[in-house]
C-alpha cells in the first residue's frame, strides 16, 4: 500500500499515530497496508474523545455504547502490536526480497567462515536464525557441513526456504489467507513464487545444453517444455498411470473407493467466513502435512500386517486457509475393500474423536461405481485443479475459477514443501521413465515387454509385464544406480540412476555427457542428464506461465542464481 493510502488509513487511528507507524515499521509496504486495513476494520467507528464525559446527559443507549467502542479500539491496538511483532519475528521484512536474502546469506557465510569456523559454533548460529543444519551420517561429513556453512549459495537457498515458510505462516496467522482475503496463499507469497518462476524462465531462455562428445546443442527452453516440468505433460503422465491402474483393476475384479482425510480442528486457522478458529493451536500447513503423512504411515503399516492389497494415488490440496487435506483413490480386491475403509476410518478418527463434526468432516468415503463414471473422470478435476486448472471451471473451495487460483495452489505447495501427488503401490515410476529412454527394441524378452509398454504409454501393460500389482515391486527388472565421484561439498555423491538391470544384464541409458552454458560463452555449469521426447502438450507452455510465444521478462537487477 502506498504512503498516501497508509496516511488515510492511520488518520482514523486511536492513540499516537507515530506509535502505530512504529508498530508496522520495517514491514514491506504491501504487508503493512494489509495489516493497517485489518486494524481499522477491527477498531470500528471512532469513539468520542473522552470515554466518560461529565456531565453525561446522553441517552442511555449512547452511554452503553461508548465503553464498547473504546474496548474495540483498545483490542485492535493490542492486536496490531502483537501481529506486527509476530510478522517481524517471522522474517516478513526480509523473506520476500531476494536481494535482502542474498545479502543476509553472504553475511552468514562470512560469519561462519571468518569468525566461527568450527562446526560446534556454526550450528547454534544457524539454528538461531531458523536454519536447520543436516546431521552427520548417511554420507554427510563434518568437512562437508563446514563447506556448506561457508557457502553463500547454500545459505541463500536455506534462508529462502525457511524464512518464506515462516513469513507465510505469520501472514496466515494474521488473517491474510482465507476465502474472503486470499485463498490458499497470501498475495505476497503468490507474487514471490511468480517472480521465482520468471527468474527460472529467464535462466532457461539464456542457456543451451551442449553434448561434449558430439557438439550437439539443445535449447533448455525446449527441453523443459517436453519434460514433466511442463504442467500439461505432468498432468498427462499422471492420468496415463491412473487410467492404467483402472484397467488393471477391471482385469482383476478390484473395486475403487474415493477417500478424503483432513486434519483435526486445531490445524485450521480460519472459518470459511474469515473468522479466527477458536480451536487453532498455531499449527502451520507444514505441521498439517506432517500429521497426515504420519497418519498414512500408520494406516499403510496396518494394511501391510493384514496382507491387504491396495494401490492407487494420493492428492494433497489446501483448504481455503492453507490447511492441507488428502484425497485418495484406492483400488483393492472386493473382499478387502471394506477392511481398507474400516482401518482408514479408525486411524483418521483416533485423534480427538469427540470433536464436534469429526465423524462428518474428518473422514469421507465414496464407492466409485463404473456404471456412473470411471475413476479417471472422477479424479481428473482434482488433478487438473492442482496442476494447471485445465478445463476445471469453478473452484468452489476458493470461490473463483481454478485457472486463476492454481497459481495460489502452486505457491502454497512450493512454500510449505508439500508433495502434491504420490503413487501408492504398483511399480516405481522411476523405472517407467528410465525405460522410456531406451528407444530401440531389446533382444531380452522381459525387458522388451516392459520397454515397449513404457514407450507406448501403456501403464496397464507395464504393470502386467512386471508381474501385476502384487508382484511388480519384486520384479527382477530394476533401476541400475551408481555413485560417481564426489559432490560439491567433497562428500561421496549419492547414487543416481544410470540405466536398468535385469539379473546380470545392464542397459545404460545415460551415455552422453551434456554441459549447460550461457549462449556464446565457453564457461559451463557442469555435466547434466537430459531426455527429450516429443509431445503435443509441449506446444503451448513456457516455464514462466506465459502464453506461447510471449517474451521472457528481462530483469535489470536479477538476483544471483542460487
């Protein structure tokens, strides 16, 4: 909000105007304007100059109203002080400014490298500003941790992730994330995410990938359009796998149920009309996602002990106030479907079952009737709503169009590190994608059966080629992984996929080495792995979310990559 508008807002305030300006001092203008407008809304009409004028000859109804007016303004002032303080503690003044983050990262790296030096002294410093340092073990060494703590790029990434999540949680607590304000994510967070995607698009547009063996060059922009970075490609792959599971279930006589699981009331910050939820305990959407993950881990373990066969997909999406809930489409043998439902209901309602509305809202199940529609048609809107809004129409949770709210959903998932889609059961999708790199037929029949199905986009055939939904995870056809040298921190590199293995037979799929460099420059950013496949979905997308053919927005002051 511009200064002139802020002046107009504060002219209605109670008490010292300078005190109110100090309360929001240091907050970004847009955030300060939002807080100021909410303060005025809470304060209501201005009270009289003196709460108890003497002699008081006003009518009785006016005398009764005066204390309430003063109480509302005093409460609004207290809210302002608490909210502004909470937003500052949540790093809101810095979280949405990339240049400020880069400068803070440089300073943190210099402090660790020039003053603290030792891991035992650097770790408390990092934790004091909200950064979690990885623990030793599982490939992480003490020297590698120090290299991280001495790196401004590492600090920049960590500060951006941690501070943006804290800032968004602070804005949510302040009432800026709900249907009546900004559904799913706050406006500053949505704009920050859009800026991040514009910088990513600029990075792709300015660089090319070159094969060091053949000299072949590929445009990074074109590569991204044909990968699952393109929302249309990602949606098409998801629906292909979903349809494949549906066909497998029809072959096996399995039935499908559609489940919805949400969190207890304490995780929800706001009611639908924007009023604070009196049961909210300060939990963030990240806390809600972790709760649902732990809940599903218990359900999965119980079903495994009972030898119940279940497979399908899980979709995580936000309520209007950012609180996550899960949709699951799960297939199971007809004789076990009721068991799956009973186990899921028991675990979903084990936490505070006496809560009003728990049985009605926390767990829902609906049997998918093939006579009324396929599972794909039932789930398609939830998939598209959380990827690109393709042909969804209205978003009833947010009260708008899905094509408009999908940017808020993307910002929500990126900020809180929510994995939106997850396959449950069935073969690993990594093996499917790796086999699609193998372009030529192979003489080994088991490999060729799986490869041809993957190449044709036949998920049903791929599942059957690996032994069916119950045996595919024990198939001898697996990913081949190898560790190559050291990572940038001087630690053993993590194993990466290099091909597929069937017994002693290995097919290498990543034989070319590519490097990424700016156009017309000889310096490069190191070796990368690239797969390019054609596809109609790639035609109308670019990484910045602009229309096809639109120019990438230049940045005269783009922050350093990191």
